[in-house]
C-alpha cells in the first residue's frame, strides 16, 4: 500500500476516534404512554467504511462508504405496530462498484416496486448518493399468531458462511456490513402450534407479475434435546421450490445442515440443488469456532463462462454468488479483552484452489459506539487477458480485490 493510502487510513482512524469521543449518550428517542401499551421509538444507525482496494502496487484505490439509517417503530394497544427504516448512502472515491457492494449490499429483487438505487450521481463522477426504503411493514398480532404486511426482513437456514437454503436476499461471501438484511415486499402469516411448533405462509413480491412471485409455506418444529427442523415448500419464480434446515447438539457442539432445490418443470435437468453442513463449538476459554462444507449445484469450473455469461435464475435474483461447485470454510471469533474482539473467516473454493480470508478487530466504546479494522485477503490465479483483450477467470477468489477497511458504527 502506498504512503498516501496509509495517510488516508490514519486520517480515517483519527476521525473515528473523534466521532466516538463526541458520540451522544442516549441511543434513541422514545415516547410511551403511562401504561406502556402505546408508543414510538426513533433510533438512527450511522456507519462509515473506509476501504482501500488493490491488486498490485500501482493499483491501490480508496473509497468511503457512509450509511445513515433512521428507524421508526410505533406500537399500539390494539396489536398493531409499524416499522419504517430508510438508508441514505453517500459513496466517495474510486474503489469501484465491487468494493462498494461489499459495504452496502447487493441490489437484489423481491420487491413489488422500488426506487432507483442511485438518488444522485454528478456527471463529474467521483461520488454518488444511493438510497433505500428498506423497511415499511405493518404488523398485527394476537395470541393466535401474527400477520405482517410490507417491506420486511425474512430469513431461513442456519449456515454462517455458505447460505444454501436462504431464498430471501442472503449476504454474499465477502460482505462487510451484515447487520441489516435487505427488506423484501411480503405478506407473512405466523401461527404457533403449541410451545414447540410453528407454521408460516409467505407471499413475496418480485415486480408486478404475480406469476413470478414466491408462494411458500414453512413448518418449524423443535424436539427438545434431539433436533430442530424447519421445512419450506412452495413455488418461487414460477418453479417448485423446497428448503430444509436441520440443527441439533453433538457432544457439546451444535451441528446443522441445510439445503434447497428448485426444479424447472420444462427441463428437469436444470434443477438447482445447493447444500451446506456445519459444526459450531464454543470452547471453555470463550473461543467460538465454526467449520462448514458447501455444495453449489449452480457452480462450474474455470473460466466459469456459463456462470458469468448465462447466469442461472439463482444468480440473477441474488441467491447464489459463488462460481465453483465445492467449498469448505472455517470461522473463529475470540474476545481479546472485555471490549475488544477478533474474528477470522476462511473460505476455500475446492474447484480451483482459490481462497478468501476475512480478518477483523472490533472495539466497543459503548453500546452505541464501536470501531473496527479489517482486511479481505485473497489468493488464487489472477485473471488473464486473451488475444482479443477479453479477461478470462483462472480462479474465483483470485479475481477479487484485496481490501483493507476501517469502520465506525454509531447508534443515536
């Protein structure tokens, strides 16, 4: 990394410390009735990511991605509540779209109508302003269950590194900011059956053509001390779809397995199958460790021509990000001090022997303020350019940029 980039990183860290020292003591503005049955809470999340990317000594670029997210929650004594959240994201610098996407998330569908993601981009370039109405959901609940209508976060599956069963806007393999999952426009009905079972129904929009929407049902059962099961089934994007998530205990560790399948009724050979199996363990000295294996039926081998030039449905809608077929990974996290934590994650493409390592340090000044340092380190064969000037991938993660980043997160 060149001296100017190191100076920029030092400036970012100094600004981070200044923000932390001046952070407000109160993290929310709350109005509540005397009995607590009605009220409203307004809270804002602010974060700044300073990223430095490069694939060589003369190719280092810097980028600053900021995110301001005000969130309003309103509740009433009649079982009605409202959630609203809006993202305003200025991006400055020349780090490129790939690096920006790691900080602000991929733009995936599952919305009926939506804003243009770019609110303003001057002709001169160099910066842009993005925005996102990420939550707008009305909920009605009672002792019988709950109905939620509007833009909301939906999740499925237990994997930490390689989501295989999450059909609702999962995070990519190198995402930096994973606190807020992208909201989907949906009608969701949840009904508990006794203490250990639950059923749900989803209708999730994707544009205005209802034939392309997702219509799914889910059953979740907990068999105490033995097994937790969740089954998802129905139709998504006009194709029969099935998801399965299993979890249990094994000698003090937690094991889990998940998978999904989507069939093309016109061409059964085009059926998509993905699966992940993992094991997570908390050591007595507070070290948390996770290992996972993953199969991506939509993957291939270098140069990944079919995956890139003729992307599958799963890739187009943001369910699949990986290019290879077989993967392995591991993650570690450890509290170095009461307020200082470290994490390390490793993802290996077994098809082409390329890998991605994510390392991070985080320091919590308080419940409202935290700062961090991290890096995304990659290895593998870099792309080559053929005689026609067209780049060809020789490995997946070898095409990723190396990224160093500093982040500041505030709640006020």
